[in-house]
C-alpha cells in the first residue's frame, strides 16, 4: 500500500487505507508507521483533525 502522500491525502480516504493496512498487514499502529516510514504524530493529528481517533483495543481509527 502506498501511503507516501498521507500528508496531503484526503483524510476520509486516508482513514480507509490506514484501517485496511492495520487490519490486513500490521500488528499495531507502531508497526504500520515503522513499516511505511511515517510520522506517527502527524498521521494521528491529520486523522484527528477530521474527527477520527485511534482505538488501540480495536486496532483502528473510528
């Protein structure tokens, strides 16, 4: 999955891509950001601004 443009991607599209990656290929949010070389704080902030919060127990943004 190509998440390189996550800083400018529409957050509603981004949340779907991130949740799919979390569900299918990543053990955790930490694993996802390390695998794709993403800034976790920036990713969480971008999705938070759009109303999405990370739920670790569900391993997804809601």
